[in-house]
């Protein structure tokens, strides 16, 4: 099962009692040669070892040839008590060629010759065990629970006779766990504590008469049963998964067998000739111990390794049905304008969907949305656009190709931040994953620190430039002021934290105490500032500055001191006079039409601006929870997201899509693939040792009063990319409106004045979404359903893989952890998707209130 979260995640070493540990503790010399997986499982347990790389299944000979090079000299040397040789050629040949390929015949012939030669080197006091850890299917695979996969041969050989009678006609089926107590007792070491196997009595027959063999077998069965009883007793004190009534029955079986064993030994002890009735009692008592051991193993197996196939299939069907429901609902939302209203009228549908999706698929809905969107701009519907020739779009196509090239570059660069897995021995961990404090070179530490600071400053500058470009930094609202001054302050706190954290080990004396305080204070400053920014964003998400044009009409020429006497002076004054004449003419036209106008800065990007601010604040927080040099990865994350949005917008423009309120599937899938990509590119892997536990102590000392806060910090660190891409998912709907050109919105009507057309073109962008409130709401709903569908499909694939490969050797190391991480990622993404859509709806409510106040002026 899964390793306990509180244990050491930095190793895969087996911590519980095992046969190799008992052999080493009792002074036995264990020599190993073969698969290097044993090095991680049993570190420092071997008297001598010869490890060879084993994960390349296409390599049929490296491991086997390496073993054969050392096997016979080691056997002849006699400097060993237990020798383990793990060959892999047959296994790899099955994966590469299958069991019926001529290469398999060559491998089996090689193994046969090896055994033939090995037998000639064995001494009379040596026992040879040849066993396979699994079988294989007709295609050479394994990991399932079919008969061919779970059955393997066991060959036992010794020059000294072991069996008191001839072999049975039908070979006996022996569980693999029976090897542990058998080998332990043969070598004279204690049986490992948690063993539930049964000794192979045939190997304890000896060379005496039947009674002596029976007494020897009874002795080993008694030792075996006492060990299992001790384990069951201690296990039942700390766990409740074993049925109490079955434990009671096992205890009665064991007590009865022990009592009879004591009585029988008292009668046999000292007797030169054992009566026939005692011989029959010996056989009956051995059967009694066998029944106890087999029932104990059955109880434990049923409790520990229960795979309910029907329930697993039902779970897969349920997830598949949920994905299908999301897909059908998204298609209905795209085809029917009334779908959004129907969903509001039937909230039971949403409750059912939430239950099916484990309570995770929530979509924010707002009743009476059409009342809140009353003050909207009205623009005649634009005619359907037709795809023009290649020459007309040559510039756009080249721009799109440049974006694709930049996307490929981002994907390639993101590979430098990957964490290594044990299954890839040639992998070298990225130097960006370790903190700056781990660098020994002061020059390298300072260089990386300056680069990290430059990247952070560049991110702040890019976000503020984007907001300023679209007019979202012109007002004096608290949120805008926070973006102006709070963003640099947050960046300053992060850089200060990086500085003190990277030099904490180098400081001395009182400076050490000051650094320890700063290491806690600066993260808390970041927590507080980001929380303040998110609170301001929630309270008033508007970043719009409104100005009455009648006020601007009364403006005067920019003051100029002195009399214009040079050409330069006239170049300054004349444009100002011309601008004043234009404003006066426009003011007269507006007064003549009795129409009051308002210049609104940032209204065309009001939705996107709120999301960009939220993503920036979350990015600050998540960068704080990672090591300093992973800020490079976060820069790539934001850059790739920006490129994806522009590719989506450019592709929509080139295709001339007549339905701007629908986000295509390719955009949603690419957005989610980017989220999965940066899960790995921020130094994570779906395995427990790759979890960044240091994130739990950013801003804290080495202890917590509760487990909730460190769990949130570690979860935010692990699923940083899921959080950012899920919150930013509505940008897929909004970005094409922000990036579209004014001339693409509508054609110029013949009877409409130039000034009115210019006003409409300047103020549309995201305000086009308010032309059809139902379509806007339906588009958000459809986008959320599409996102959940792709998320659910990823989860379904992991669930099916874990179910199908539940008997695989790597199920608890690869497939089950992947399923667990994917499930948690689904939870985090679903919640953050709900928050992102909720933020857009909150902005929409604020825009409606803003228009209402505008009408009251």
C-alpha cells in the first residue's frame, strides 16, 4: 500500500522487517548480482554486490552477461552464505519480442546452460532455488491477474536428498510468500515479523524415518504458527481492518493446536518407539497447523488486497458518464440560447452533476443577469465574415507562425526544469530545482539571484505595461493604486526573502537571529499583501476610469511661458491649437445632437484586467513557495499562456469564426495540456518523493500547530500550474475580444457619421459580450463544461490504467500515485475554475452597477 505520509519520502528502501534484514542481523553474508532496483530496496544490506542498469527493456544482455561474469567465481570462492542472482534477459525479451520469438529461445537456452554449469559448481550443503517473480501473457506483458501472469515455476535442487518420498503426480501450487519462512528456517534465522507465509514442509523431511520427519515438520510448523499469531495479535491492536470474528476463530485454532502440540511432545519425549496412534496424531496436528496458517493468510489477503472489480468498473463507468454529461451539456449550450435559462430552472441537474463529479464540478450562475446588464451598448450585428485569399492574410499568417515558433521554444525550454524519476537512471536532476543556499560558489549564487530578481521585475513591468496599454491604470481606485504600488512592494518582499533565505547559513551571531526573523517576516508580508490585493479585487474589480467629454472640451492649450519666437516654439503651439479646434468642433456636434458622451478608459478590457491581476497575485504567492530559480519556469508559464492566447485569437481571426461566443475544443485542450506540462516543469512528479515539503515552512518555523495550513501550502506548491491555468481559463473566451481589430467588428454604414463609428470602434472589445447577456453567460458555462470534460477524461484514463494494471509490479510506485495526483489535480482545478468564472461574473455585476450609476448622472 501507500507509504505513510509521515515517513521518509526520500527513499524507496523497505523499512519493515524482511528476510535480508534478518540475514544481515544474524551475521550472514549476502551477495547480490543483477537488477539495480535491489540497491534502492535494500541499501547497505549486501556483503558484496554487482548492480547493473535494468530499466531499458530493449537491452537483453547487459544484466545477464554481467551476472555470468561474476557468478561462477563467487560461487567457487565460498565467501557467501546467501547468493542472489536476478536475471532480466527473459523478462526483457518478453517485452521486446514476446514469448514465441526466436530470441526467447536463445535466452532460455542461455539460462539452461547457466543452470547446467551452476549445478556442477554447487557443494553438498548448498540449496538452489530457481523462481520467477511473475509470468507473462502471449504478448510478453505482465501486471494483470490472469493465470499466465500470476503463475511462475519454482525449481528446488540440492545434491543432498531433501524429499522423503517421490514427487507428486501434479505439481503443488505454492504462494510466493511461503519462500520467506522456508528460507529463514533453513538458514537458522528468525522469520520476519510481518510474514504470513507457510513453510514448505517437504524441505524439512530429513534423511530419517517417517516419524522423525513428521516431528521435524511439526517443529517448524509450530515456530511458523507462533510467529503468525504474534503478528496478528500486535496488528489487531493498532488496526481494525481484520474482522474480529475471524480473528477470534483463528485464535481458537491456534490455541487448540498449541495445547495439543504440548501434550503430544510430552508423550513422545523419551519414548524409543512411537505408537501408531501417536503417528496419526502427528499427521493430524500438522494438518491443524496448516489449516491455521492458510486461514490466517486468507483473512489477511482478503482484508489487504481487496480489488472489487465490479466497483472499479462502476467507478469508471460513473466517471465516463460524467464526462459524457459535460460534453452533451456543452454542445447543448452551444446550440441553444435557452439552455442557460433551463439550467437555472432545474438546479437539480447541477446537484446531480456535482454529486457525480465528486462534488467538484461547480459552475457559477447568476439569476436575473439580464436585469443587471440593462445598460449595454447596442451595435448592429456584423455580417458573416468570409475567408479572404492568402495574400490578404499573409501578415497574419506570418504572425501566427512566429507565435507557434515561440510556443515550441517555450515547450523546449520548460524541459530544463524537470524532476528525475528513479525509473530513468540516466536522468540528471535540473540545477534549477535546488535553492540558492545549496550553491557553494558565491559568484554563481549572486548571478542566479540577480537573474531571478530581473525576471520578477520583468513580470511586474510586463503586467503593468499591459494594463496601462489598455487604459486600466488611469483611475485612482484602491485596486489600481495597489497595482501601481503594491505589485512592486510584493516583488521587493519576495526578493528580500530570497536574499535572506539564500544567506541564512552564512550569517553569524546576532545577524543570524535577525536573518531568522526576516525569513519569517518577508513571507508573511507577501501573504498579507497578496491577500489584500485579492480582497480589493473581490470588493471592487473595476479598473475603469470615466471622464465626461464635455469637461475635456473646455481644456486650454498647454501653457507656454514667453512669446513664440522660434520655429521650435511654433512647432509646439500649432499642434495644440489644432487639437483645441478639433475638440471644440466635436463639442458643438455633441451639443447640437443633445447627446452626452463619456470617455471610459479600460472598459474594453475590464474582464481580462481583473483576471490578469488575480493571476499575477497568485503567481507571486506560488513563486514564493518554490525555490528561487524556479522563477524561470514561472516566467515561461506566463509567456506560454500569453502565446497560447494570442495563437487562439489569431486563429479565430484567420478562420473568420461567425460564433465568437464559443471557445473551440483545440483551445481548451491546449490550455489543459499546458497545465499538465508545467506541473512537471515546476519540478514536480506524480510520486511522493518529489513533493516539495519545504513549502510548508515558508514563513514558519519548523513546527505547525495544525496540519491544515501546511497542507494548503504544499498543495498550492504541487498544483501551482493547475491553479493558474484553471483560474485563467475564462481568458480563452475573453482574449479574442481584447485582441480583435476595430475594423473586424463591423463594416462602416453609409449613413453613420465618422465620429459615431469611431466611438463605437474605440469602446467595443469585451463590451461586445454585453450585447447578448444570455450568450455571454452561456459561453462561460460552455467553457467550464468543456474544461471539466477534458479534466475528467484525463482522470478517467488514470483510473482505467490503475484498474487494469492493479496487479502490476509498479502499481503502487507508478500507477496508483499517478491516479492519486490526478484526482487531487482534478479537485484543485475544478475549484479554481469555479473561482475564475465567479470572478468574471463578479466583474460583470460591477460593470452593470457602473452603467446604472452612469445613467443616473
